């Protein structure tokens, strides 16, 4: 009997709220299938299951806040019979501190919530806000036909019901404050436990910038590559050469990863940051990376990510160049062992062949865990990245 448990969706997650089951007892499921929606402090996540079989029992009902590692469901693999009640593993007791909040009397009953979910998708944060405000989610209309009902839709419905804006606003839970607290917890742990070292180098990116400009002129507007995409590929390939920077620090030891799952730092609407993974970035073409990045950005902004994207980035890449930042010295996201930063591309004086010329230059930074690597290996990574960017035609 396979035990499906609440996964860890990042170092800052201690528990998640199970807002929706997408399966029921008796259903056949396949490896990689999305089976549940879990809300974390950074938004809703589509949770996948990594075993094929038949759903024997859903142990946890929707609406509960479940600690990481707690049993969610039982799955019968090939040839297994249904479990009896006595054979069902006991789920760990949920501490009082993380039990689901009591719903006020004015909140809609779960049956109504489930009914609207069957007709139209509702963002978990919007569902929670409706409960807090006492708004019947079944009566809330999305801004556009067929769109997911969002927090903004619920707030608009609340304002229509209670004309005084101050009253409605005072009832809204400070979701962003909770998210900032989660980020602060993870980053405090990182600075406390990880001995960071920092390196920076200026790279002449004239060649890759010129190549990209020429390449994009051959493409339609919808098929053009963002400037960050060749850097993503170059970072992934450079990590192959210096694998100590690609992986995790777990149980007192470094564990390099054979796969390069590039965690892309993406700003969320209204503030906050997530870094979901683009899997096997070193093996993908620039077009595939561009498609994956566009898809990730769209789903981050709409608040829908997948558990596999949140749980297994092997390194993080942050690009603040578009915001005019010269260089960024990031904080490592545990249990990863490195974060790469890209600053803005700007024209600067550059000495070449004894002459001063104007070149396009970007500052690339590396923050790495001194337990897993050292400055020499970090320097080799930056040198490899520089070399790869001088031959952009080979990044395809």
C-alpha cells in the first residue's frame, strides 16, 4: 500500500491547506497526475502523485491544514487488495496550532462551495477570503466569462454587499504579510545555517546580445526570445562543468544532482517571490526554455503551480537586470547550495587589445554554500559561463 503524504513545497513550508481533491476512492491514477490542490503561503499548488495505482482511501478531507509529511491518502498498487480499517496507517495527530480556522456562521456551507467548484474553478485564496468575509462563493462572478474566480472578484462582491470600503478592507486577512513571514523564515534560516561566499564578474555580452537581436528579427513577435533565455541555457550548461553548485545540502552532506532543474525567481502579483523549477534546463533548446518560462510566469501570476516545480529546483537563478539593478547578491534557498544573479546589460568602456572600446556588459554574481564548494570552484563556474556566452550560436 502506497502512502501519499503532504509533500514539502519549499523550505519555508511547514503545512498546507488541502482545498480540493481531484480524485476519489476507486479512481485509477497515473504517475505524475495532479490529484489535489494545496494552498500554501505563496499560493495554490497542483500536487502530483508519483506512483500509479488505485485510490484506496482519502484520509484527509478538504479544508484541513495539514503538516508536511502527514498521510493524505492510500493507494493500492498492482495486485494489492483494499485495506481494512484496521490496516489503515494512523495519520499523525494534527497540532492544535495548525487546525483549520473556524468558519463564521455567515460563510457558505461546504456543499455550496463544492458545487460552484464543479461548475467553475475558484482560486483557493479567493475561496478562503469568501469564507472570511461571509460571501457566498456561488454568487461571485469572475471578471471575465470562464476565468478563475480571484481574490479581486471576491473583494468586489464584498464591497457591493458592504458599501463602506473600510469595513470590507478590515476583514481581509493580510495574506501578503503571511507570505513575507514565510520568506523571512526561510531566508533567516539560510543566513543562520549556510556559510555563504560571494563572487561577481563582469561579462562582455556583446556577442550574445547581437546574436539574439539577429535571431529575433527572423521570428514573429510571439516567437521571439527574451534576453534572459540564453543566460538560462548558459547557466545550466556551466553547472554541468561545476556540479558542486547544483544540488542540495542534506543531513550534513552535499548531494550534487545529475539533473539541472533551474529555479527561476519570479515576482508575484502584489509582491512576493517564488522560484519554481524549469526541469532539465541543460537539455532543452532555447525555444523550449522560452516556452517553459512563459508558461511559468503565466501560472505564477494566476496563482497555479505544480508541486514538482516547487519541490525540486537544484539551483536558483534570479534576474533583476530588467529592474535596472547592476548586480544582485542573493540568499541561498535551502537545501540548495547556490544562487546565480544577473544584473542589467549596459554599455560600458571595455579594454580590448590595448584599446578602450564600448561593449555591452552584464554583472553576474554567485552566492554559494562553502560547505559544498569553495571560491575556486565558484570561479570556474563563472569562467565557464563567460566562455559559453561568447559562443551564443552553440546554445541553441
